[in-house]
């Protein structure tokens, strides 16, 4: 039994003082306010830690390398994508493992207790399958073993280069599988995850409506009927135009008209939706997976968070391209995008909850749902995914209630984080991951090799 004591903690019933949380076998055994610390591990502000619901781990090694303008004067997602394709041709399984462990370490230090890895780099350069078709999935699992971060692995089905079913291009062939081969890969991924802790989850991810046929999407949806199912949706204007041309409907409308979208679905980005589509998606109970830093970096557009939340929609936060791993900044960027679009302030706040409370609660609850993870609150029975902030940080001194979250998100940043637990695993102490030196050294060797290549 591990005991954690907090001066202040955010419980399902609200803020409480002098809280002792008892943890056993990775789960919260009991929560007791108004207690003395005794021999418990002492913290300042204790919060439920969110899950990062969308990551492409290998792209972390590209951060900072794509900020020059390409030959097209209208540089966009599509030109960035070509750079990404050229970069990934250099990556070996060993490289992917080292990069993934490093980015998961950064996620823990930024306040994420788990990650849903949207994993589509399956094959060797040239598109040949490894002897073990799930070799790359096994490398993601090995990285999670090293970092200790909770993992929901989402192997990706990627069939075609577009809605016209054109063959995959040179940059895409490392992703590609037909449904039957994908099913075998998924079985191999399940085997790779068996060595990880019990909080590990296997889901699946049809990549997008452009890359997966309607019958492929049906196959994937039925392959694991109870598993988390993630898919990119309505990210780019060109995607909307392609779906309209080939299927006669916008991406969100087509999906909702043709599939039973419900709570196990997580639709990523959704930055190109009409108001009617926004309301319709909110009504399904699915999670909108928002990645505000990446969406800003790639010029994707602005998710209509105001309308979606007003309609009761569920959402969570992901780091996607991993150009920057910063939980507070993701939340701040989401809110500021709404303010800039609508010329307003405190756009997502309600009469009962401040902006920071709305943002943080949405990220925690939506991330847990999207990852199929039994977390999302400091209450008995939940996984002990916990985050501690330094109550003595200058911007938190003397702050109480929701103002703590407002100050963390809008005045501070992730340097306020002192500790993080993932299913009871104490991964971050004094702001640093317990394996930082070894993980960073392995990453450095990998980056040096890649740059030489």
C-alpha cells in the first residue's frame, strides 16, 4: 500500500483539503479528506492525470526541422507531409524504440499518465514486412516498458493513397496493409503487449476516410467490437473536397450517415466541420481528439469548441506530431483559438466552472474514455493516474479552487509539475522522470545517427 497526501486535491465532489490517497496494485484503494500526512508521500496540489489521446511518437525526432518554407509558396500540411515521408524512410525499429521512450518520458514530465499511440509505421523501407509483422508494435511496447507510461496501442489500418483507391505512394508504403494482413498484425501487437502491466490496452485505428475503404472501415470496426477505435476525421479542406467529389458528402456527415459512431470512437482533429456536424458528432457520445499545438503548426483550422461543448460533446487532448510536449500549452492553445475566432474572453467557461476547470476536466475525462482506460478521477477503484503541482510555485501561492487550474494553464506551465504516477507507478519526482538520463542518452545517439544519414 502506497499513501499520498495532498494539501489540496481535486475530487469528483470538488476541491478538498488535506487528502490522503491510498494506492494498491495500481488502483486507488481509498480517498480520505481532512487527514494528517503521517508517513504518506507529501504533495501540494493533487489532480487526476490525463491521457494523451493521440500521438505519432516517431515524429518527435522531426521537431524543429520543418519550419523552412518549401518550394510551394502556399506551404501547408501537404508539403509538411512530404518532408515527413522522406524522414521516416531512415527509421529502423531500434530508432523507433528510442524515440518513443524519449517522447513518453517527456509526456510523463508534462503531466500525461498514459498515451494512446496511433501507430502506423509498420514495415521496413520499401514496404517489405518484417519477419514479425508486428515488429514495430513490439518496439512501441518495449518503449513503454522503459518509460513506465500507460499505453493504449492503436495499430493503424492504411489501405490506399486516396478515395479513388490509388496505390500508396513511396512515402506511404511502410504504412500499408490490406484488412486480412492487418488482422494478423493486430494479433502480433496483442502478443507484444502481454509483457506490459495490466493497465495496457489494445485498440485499433482505421487511418482516415481517404486511406481506408468503406469495406475496410467496416472490417476494422467489427474486428474488435469493444476496443477503442480512433480515426482522423475532417482535418483538412482538401480532405473535405476529396470526400465530396468521391462520396458526395463531407467527411463527418458521411461517417455519421454510414456507421454507428458511439462512445468507443475517437475522431481526431475535426477542424473542418459545419455547425450541424459539430452538434451531430457531440450527440454520438464519441470523443473529439483535439491536438491544438499540432493543428496550429500545420494550419489545420480551429475546432468549434464553444458549440461542441454547449452541445454536451466529449473531447480530449493529444500531442499528435509531438512538435512540443506541453499539456498546459495544449489546453491554453485550445481556449485561445476560440477567443481569437469569436473575439471573446473565457470562451469555454460556464457559470459553475472556470475556464481552467472546464479545460482540465474535459481533457481528463475524454482522454480516459478514448483510451479505454479506467482512470479520470481521484476515487476508489480508478487507476492511480495522478499529477502533483507545486503549491509553492509563485503563480500558485495562496490560490484556491478552480483558480489553481486557471493559474496553472494560463499563468504557468508544466514546470509546476513535481510528481506523476501512472497506475501507481511513480515516474516523475521533483519534475524529472526517474529514467531521464538513460532514456535521453539513447535518444541522443539515435538523433546523431539519423542526422548523419
